[in-house]
C-alpha cells in the first residue's frame, strides 16, 4: 500500500493543524472511477463549504483507472491505494487511522486531528453546504454519536436504508413473512426501515447507513473503529449498536439531502452477495444468539 497526502484541497487542514479540523471524509472505492470523480467534484464544489476538512480515498485494488484519476484530477485528496480488496470495514479503518482516529486507552487518550469523521460512499453526490448542516446537527446535541442525512436514489425515492431499526429476531421475522411490505405504515411491522414515519421527519433511530454517516470523534475514541469481521454489509449496524450500547444516540436528520446511486461497486460481485448473507449471520451471532430462546433461534437459522 501507499499513502499520499498532498495540499491544495478546498478548506483542508493538515494532520498537525492547530486547532484541529472539523471533518475527515473517508471514501472507500472499488472500481467506480466515474462515480468517484462526481463525488469528489461535489465535495470540492461546495459540499464541504464552511468547514476545515480533508478527504481520504482508500482504493480497494480497483482494476479501472480510479487511482490514476484521483492522482491526476484530484491531487488534494489523500490517496491510499491497496493492492488487495480489503473490504469496506478494513479499508475505512485504514483511512480513519490515517486521519488520526484511534480508540482511547487507559494510558493514552485519543487525540484525532479532526473532530468528526464522515464515512461516505463514492456513489454519492453531496450538495453545497450539506456536510456543514450535518456537523451543525451533530454539534447541537452533545449526546449524538452519529447523524445521517436523507439519501435519495436516482429516481428521487428514499433510500430506505438511511434510517433503520436493528434486525432483531422479531423485526427480521416480520420481514421474512413479508409483513413489512404488506403493512409499511404499521409501527410494529414497518420498524426495520421505519416506513411508518414521514421521510422528512427527524428522528432518533437505531442506525443510519454507511453510505453517508457523520460520526463524532469522541464517540469513536470510546467505542473503537469498525469491526473488521464484517467484510461488507452489517458493519454500520454493528457500529451504531455499539455506540448506543455505550450511551450515545444515533439520529436521522432529513433536512440534509445527499444523492446515492447505491450498490454501484457490489451489485455484480458474487463475493458481495455472499458477504451479505455472512454479515447477517455474524450480526445475529454477535448480538442476539446468546439471548434468544431455542425455538426462536431455530426459526432465525431457518430464515437465514
């Protein structure tokens, strides 16, 4: 791997800057050069207005011209180029560590260079001032660890993953039976994607999605980075659950709009499809299996 950090980015601050910067943007890319370019243009063109920020791109062994494109067209980006596909969690952690985010220990408090981290997918476009809005929302409520925006798909509809409940056995069972599709407005059956709430209603939620989530550096210092056992999928749910277990809150703030193509890098990947299934097993085993009765456990196994 190699890491590159060059100056000249709009509204950026070096890792040793004083005072510390506002936001480190971490983008993990795999073979989506054109979408990545559009994302970086949106950040440079106003998405980061009003902030001291820097952008990291962690490239996961792309076979297209992603790395060359970033070097040539966006020299202000901190580029980390991996020769192997590390997966989403490990690659994000690589960028987070390079930006100075590390868990605090008993003997060494964490001192990140940036107050917050923005986890962002390369298939997003960030409107002018959007990240500033998210920062304002996060900093207005000291108990918030994470805020996520309203994500809009190319057809203008809501990306349902941008506000979710945790997939507990009960909620997963409702989805398996199709009750969440039949009764999306029902406060019990529509809990996973919170379809019972208007999409323009701000709310505390269990989880937002890793396509765009702003995370408080102090919360990262307390809880730690992504769990790298999740190669792809489930890592955002796991992270949010760990934040909430530590006493933090997670919030959906729909006044901020971000555009999302969704699954641009994974829709044709057989491994991504396998990892989606594995992530469900891992999340259930990590957080629910030991407290689930045997009959329900058997139903969950059958469903998975």
